[in-house]
C-alpha cells in the first residue's frame, strides 16, 4: 500500500518536525507532500533540513510564495502527489 501524506504548512515551525517525523515512522507512507503556504517563521529551513534526511519529503510553494490558505494548499498538494497522479494516469 502506498500512502501520500499531505501537509499544508503556515507558520508551523513549532510543530512541523514532530508532524513529519510521526508520518515518516509508518512504512506505508511513500511520500509527504508539504505545501509551504507563505510561512514567515522558521518553517521552511526546518522543512529543508528534514528533506535532506529523507527523500520522501516533497516541498512545494504557491506561485510567488503567496499565502493562499489551507484549501488551496491541499488542492495543490493533491495535484502534485506522485501516487495520486499515477492513479489518474491509468
């Protein structure tokens, strides 16, 4: 079973490492699609550090690094998810 975890992130520096570590613990998780939704805190450097240690973490941004909200971030992540895209191509 391949599971894609979608995590929209906006100023979540205090929580994001624990959230990703928790998701990566499960062997069924084949990718974590993170959309940094224009964070102004330390979220992005934390995400980039975690991405270097695990290639299942994919980081995306909205155009011009704008904040577009949770719904737009989830929709972008769904569109970019490798496993969902593969399913749609069949």
